[in-house]
């Protein structure tokens, strides 16, 4: 918005053109084209990601079921590629959905804490601490999840299995190793906390001061201010923040690969081992040893993951972008 | 008449005051509960951070030694406790540096385009898709790089350059976003003063806009490096693994710190025929993994801290 202010706003188009002719030449033009070229390159890279994945996945997409079964390890006979990818998609979505359900309430609490509850001088430092969670490499989350979190939550899982065993999610034998989807979801939830917190915090801070003061003037308590002024204003922002978190959880690889004991079932038993696997972890586990058609099959599953995350991210960003236009009016 | 209204209004005032001071206990209870919950949410988030940092420090510290930092794993088998992570540190630095060299010019120029030139549908599209690209899963970026280089070099090639390209796909959007924010902070008066002196636009951008925001740009780039230096999955599928030192990203497999930590972890316990001794430690692989994790987390934290400090100390004081 600052750049558009330069130059007289109401100028005849003819005059603009003469100005451009006199200054837009030589280095000036070259520099402009380089800058525009980089912008276009960004779009080209995204298109190239989709294109090259498609090219490499194509042999697997067109191969017959027998060929796939012959060359891809663990490929069940008489299964279409779609039926093969199905359990992986299911596992990915289940893990991400559980992580999201765990992380969103906590992240909203943290965002409100930083924007409305914490002492203003401390708020920035506390926000930085939460951002540090995003800086920790995922392989370290994997180590931590298997050696610290797993043993720590095992009693909780056993208790859930005993008391709430009738509920489909907690049914089945509770694995004594804790290498189950429930543990993975907790780690994923910790990993997506920072992004959800960061986006919600920005939205909550944009709440018009007048709305908050009006609520205070009517005698509202702190929580009532939040409930009546801040949350309604930030609703769409929180939704898009949650979707961004979902996108992260869908694509997370190492924590799942290291913690989960994999299986290929449509199963809701998140406390039992050898039930689920996610797309990303499956690729990372098998890709280093794969060759030939197996590589193409793995790239095809990667393409599925790419499409899912792209759709989720585009939805989230579209909501954020639409919000920006409206929030100017407030 | 006046007395009655006065009395009535006095009554009303009293009533209002009573209502306000003795606010509905349920409302106060809810307020207090929510306050506790919200403080609790923050505390809950700090538990994993503290636990994680403490675990890495306490588990990894015992393995750190000069040998561990300066030796590779070449010809180290089983529970042999000699050997170290020098090859992994070298690989991480080379690949990350190469990714930075690819990402920073493209990212910075895209940010310049968005701030200085961008308007209309193209700029909107670039902004939108840069945001979308920040959400590309890292494993997909790795697959993309493999797919690209399979077409160029044939299948099965594993070199550092492929990993650097994969990391660039993840890094460029982060660089664009942070540089864009920093360039927007440059006051327009500076640009206009430069134009008024007859300086062409490109020179204004190079000498005025970039000069003014150089501290912020450095911060953004350091944070972007910190973001990709810990990536494991894309390197696992693109660069492969090795036990030897390799500084050449255009030839041969390379080892990186996160992949090293993962590989050591997945090796599990070694068998020591004669029991634990100075030459055979059963859980040496796990210890190596924690040691690598500690070095990695120290690098990431130092980059983060350096980024924040550069911005605080060197950014120009704007009114």
C-alpha cells in the first residue's frame, strides 16, 4: 500500500506512458524483469512440483494390478492402486484429525493468553518460546516421542483402554510399547501448536479495541470480553489457522516414522499397534530401498499427499485472504 | 414529586451499585475458571518444550567429545564407541549452504517484486501461492527433487545437490515471506527522497531499500536456514547415507545430522559378545543419535538467537 502512494494519483494515462519511456530502460528495465521473473518462477516451481510428481507417478497409475503386485513389496494381489493407497490415506487423515482435535483448544488458549491475558511486556517473549517449538527438528521430536513421551503416556493409554474400552477409538488390546497412533497424535499436536497459535494470535490482536472497550463498559468480565468480542471476530481466522495446522500434520514424516509401528488397516483402534500408517512415513520408510515400479508407486502416493495438503492449504489461505479484505472495514 | 423521584433514583443507583459490585457469582466463577484454563494452556505447551530440551541435553551431553565432533563413522561397526559425526556436520553444512545459495536470490528478488513492483493479478497469485507453498510437506519436496533429477541424471542417483534443491523448495517461500515483511517496513519517504534526487528505481532498491532493511533480511534468512537445517525426510530420499566424509555435493552420497540421528536410532542395540567393555557399548547407536540431536538443536537455537539479536542490534532506528 505504501508503494502505490508514490507518483501523482490522478494523472492522464498518456503522461504516465511518457514517464515510463524515459525511466524504464537499461538496468532499470533489466532489474524489473529479473524481479518479475522471480515472481513467475515461484508459480513455475509449484507447477513443476505437480508436473514432475505426475510424470514420475504415471507408470504406476497406468500399470496393471499384476505388474504392481510383482514389483512393489507388500502389495496385496488383486488390488487396484486406489485400494492400495486407501488405508494410507485413512491413517494419515486419522492421525492429523486427532492431532488437530488435541492441538486446537490448547493453541487457542495460548493465543488468548498471549494476546489478552499475559502481562504485555512478557507477551512477546512468551510468544517466542512457543515459536521455539516450531524450530525443533522433527527427528528430535521422534526421539523424544519414543523415549520420553511414549513411556510417560502409557499408563494413560492403559487407563483409557480399561475404562473407555467400549468406545471404538480406545477398543482393542492396549499396546505395551506405546508405539501407537495415539502417541503419534500427541507428538503431532505439539508440532502443530506453534503455527495454529501464531495465526490465531495475529487474528485476536486485530480485534477492534472499541469492541472490547464496549464490552468492558457494559460490565463484562475478562472472559466475557473474549467470548463476546474477540472470539466472534476471530472465528474465521481460527478456522484457517486450524486448517494450516492440519496441513502440517498431514505431511509430517519423521515423528510418525520413528514412533508408529505400522499396519495397513482401516481401523479406529488408536491404542493398538500395527494398525495404521501415514503416507509420508510410508514413503520415507520404503523409498531408500525402492527401485523401478516401486519408486513410481511411492511417488504416486506422494502425489496423493500433495493434492490433499494443497487443497487444505489453499482453503485455509483463501479464508485468510478473504478476511483481510473485510477486516480493513472494521 | 421531587423528593419521591430523588428517593427512587437514589434507590435505583443503590440497586445498580449492588448489582455491579456483587456481580453474579456464576459469571465470576466462569471468569476465574477460564483464566485458569488459559494460563493452563500455556503451561501445557511449555511442558513438552522443557522436557524435550532437557532430555536432549541430558542424554546427548555425555557423548559429546572432541573425537565425536572430529571423526567420521568410516569402518565403525557394532558397538564400537569410537567414531563420530564429523561427516554428518560437514554434509549438513554443505547441503544447507547450497540450499541457501539457491533460495536467497530467488526469494529476495520475489520479495522485491511483491513489494516494489507487484500489483494486479500476477502479484496476488504469487502472494497466494507462496503462502500455499509454505505448507508443502517436506517429503513431497524430496520426491519432487528426486523426480526432477531422475529425468536429468537417470534413476537411483543420490547426490547432495538433489537434497539442496529439495530444501530450496521448502526454504524459498519462508525467505519470501520474511523478506517481504521486512521490505514493507522501509518508509516510503526514503524511496521518494531517492527518486527526487534522480536516482533510478533499481539503484534506489539496491542502495536505499535493501541497505535500510539489511538487518531484517539477515534475520529472515537466518530463521529460514534454521527451519530447513533440521529437515530429515527430504534428505533421506534424496541424498542417501554414507559413513565417510564427503564435501562434494555434486558427487556421491552425503550424510547429514538429522539423517544420522535417525539412522543411528533405527540401528538399535548392538550385540557385544564379551559384555560391555571399552571397545563395545551395546546402546552406542542410541547415544550417537542423542549426541547428533544435541549438536543439531544447538545449531538451530544459535541460528534462532542470532537472527533475533541481529535484528535487535543492527536494525536502523525508525521513528
